[in-house]
C-alpha cells in the first residue's frame, strides 16, 4: 500500500500576489512613487520566499540560549542565537526595514509617504522573520526618540546612524526595558532609579522584568530620576549600552562582554515568539545616557517610542493575518475532501472569505497609522498629530485581537496538520497571542483611548473621517453609507458622554467595547476611502466588513461567492 503524503504548495509571491497591497501603494504613492518602490519590494519578496523563509525555520528550530559563564568562570551573560536569526538581522538592515523613513534619499523620493513604503516592507518581511520584526520595531522607536530635538546631539550622532544603517556589519537594534514585575503596564510603580554622574552620564539601578531583544546593542530604559517623586509622568527615558564596547566603565573588558552593571538573570520561556531572546535584566549602577532633560517629566518623550512600536504591532498583526490566509488558501487548493478540492467547498470558501475581509481591514488600519506617522515626521501636520493620538491605540488593539482569532482559524483550516509543531502552523497562533499584550493589553489601550478623547479631543478627527466616509460611500452602496452615518451618530453621542463624565464607572467598564466600535468604524471608513479611489476589492471588503463588524450580520454566502475578489 502506498503511503499518502499531502503536498503543501508555497503561497503566492507576497508582493505580486497581494492585490490590495499593490493598489494601496498605487493610491498612496501615485504611479511614479509606486514604480520607484517596486524594485525594493520585489527584492524583499524574493528574499522572503527563499532564503528568509529558510532562515525563519532555522531560527524557530534553534531558539536562543543564555550562557552565563565562560569556561574559566567569568560572568559573560552571552545570548547565543542561530544562524537563521542572524540572517534575519542582516536582511532587515540590507532591505532598510528600519532605516527607510530616516534616509534622505527616501524622503526625497516619497516625502511623508516614506512611512507608507516602510509599512509595505514590514508587511512582506514580518510574518516570516522569526519575530525579528520585534527588534525592528524597537529600533525604529528608539530612532524616533533619538531624533527628538531635546536629545543631546552627541548622543544622537553616536547612536542614531547605527540604528538606521543599511550595512549589516554596522547596523544595530534596540531593546526596550520598561516593565517591572510589580507594575507591568502600571509604570507609576516603576522602582528603577537614575542617579547623575559627574561626567553628565547617569547610573541606573533596578530590575526590569520583560526585556525583548536582549541581544541588542542598546536599550531604552525608563527610570525615575533621583528625587523626582512618585507617579509615571516623571519617569525619564535613558539609553543603556548592552555591551562593554559601548560603555566607558568597561575598562579592558572584551567588546562583547556585558556592560558593567547589566546582568541577565534568565531568558523567558514564552508561549510564542520563541526565537526572540527576551530576558529579565538587573541593573546595578549601569551606565546610561539621558534622552532629553531628566529634570523635565519624560514619559511624554518615551511615548514617541511607544507610538512607533504600537503601529509596528498593528503592522505585524495585519501582515501575519495576510500570510496566514495565503498559506491556508494554498493548502486548500491541494487538499481534497469529499471528492473535490477543499478550495471549491462552499463552506470552506466562506470561512476563507471572512478571513480575507478581516485581513483587508487590518491592513487598512495599520496602513493608515503609518501614513499619519509619516505626515507628522515630514511636515509636522497638526491634524495627523491629533488623529494618530487615537488611531495608534485603536489600530493596535483591534488588529491584535483580530490576529489571534484569525490565527486560530488558520490552524483549524489545516486540520490535524495544523496542530503538529513541525509543520510550522501552530506557531501562527502562539506568536499571534503576544500582539494583544505587548505595548498594552486591550483594556490598557481602551483606557488610553478614553484619555485621548477627554484630554486631547482626539475623537473629533475620527468623527470627521467617519462623516466624510459616509458621504463617499453613498454612490458605492446606500446601505453602507447609512450604516456609517448611523454609527457616526452613535459614536458622537458616546464620546460626548465620555467627555462629560470621564470617570463614570459605567463608561470605564464599557471602554473596551467603545474602543473596538471606534476601531471597526474607522476601518470601514478607510476601506471606503480606498474603494472610492477605484478599488473593487476594497469596495467589497468595506461592504462585508460593515455587515460583519458594524451590523453583526452573517456574511458567509457573499464571502463564498466573492472569495477570488477578496483574496
């Protein structure tokens, strides 16, 4: 008897096979701008489909290890990572995944839309990067923080060029050492203390509980300047060198020895993101450089980094959803059930079609956040500043939850093979679960949305966009237009209640539902904007998204009939 082996065809090219990505770039960049980006995107897609897919598998199969001592007993705290992880590191630099929006050549070509091109790079690179997209995000956030005008120019000049280098031999990434075990996202309970030194540097002492990318050359750490008082606003961001080569306190230590005062207690044994070294780190008079004036409350400065990493989180969610869909669709073309291809089964087509609607919405939401970020950085657009204040947490919280739900469906779509580790499919679900947690859980972000609405009137730009989208939708679908208009009125009333009585228990208890409703409405509006530009896929996705997430209707029949358009 011949043993049956199920073939697993590769999914389509991640760039040329993604019609929504390409049409989005055509609209956001214009024909000439998209043409200027095509070579860069095609090169990355080819790497992703070839050597980076293999590097991804290698990094997942060989997770990092912590070597505390050398053979003679010296404490080294060395994190050993696989060849695959190093290949991902080199590719991120070579393809300018971090660097692009900081390059003068990119800004000259695309202006504020350099961030749109970066989002496209992340969409291709992230899903099979063995979560190297995490240090990419933190390096970008650190670069944005170092770019602020209040940062010492000497510190900026020493570190920013390394973060945005496209030379794999010189490019570095950054960690992010903020959370502590007693506080987590409650930063007001942070106990790490910073003390000034005579030479203008600082010394940090404390315990950091969740430090991702612990092999990075630097980290941004939050500390409470000595004498600064209680609460979170007074916390200040500091740059902490990870290795002796960058610490003037190291004396004659080997360059890759740990910087004095930096000790890795252990690597985290995590549900997912296993290729990513995440550590518990102790600081004992560790050398640090202030990023801005520590005498001025610094949490607002640190939020520059947090906003960037939140929109990266949304990009990771959307990219993972799209790649999971591509794999599930490819498998369905090869798998046969009940005498026919699974891809022809109406029920399975309906399931994939609904997932495609979710993937399209997540992509639009993440893409919009990147476009706003670019308008802030190039042009200092005050409207974009106000809108991103609410879009960043909304994009992060909505896409994070969608990513987990969709990953569960992707695993299920492979049947038993989806539950077997060596297929690589279970990783989709394990890795997705970090997305609603890192940079703020859904509840933390929902409360952040309430603060943005009450303190900064951040609901106003959202309501304006929703109202304009309702008008744009009228020629496309009166029903869709009516839905958007109704939800806009509902949200206007809800946000007025929040502004009038922000601390009311009922409003706080309902913050998650309100934030998700805002995010779902915004997503519908963004899909409508793209549809009005002339994209058939976005028009269909907008109609089905509104039915699925705003009217809570079943979309199975249309999802089945229109799967080929949605994908």
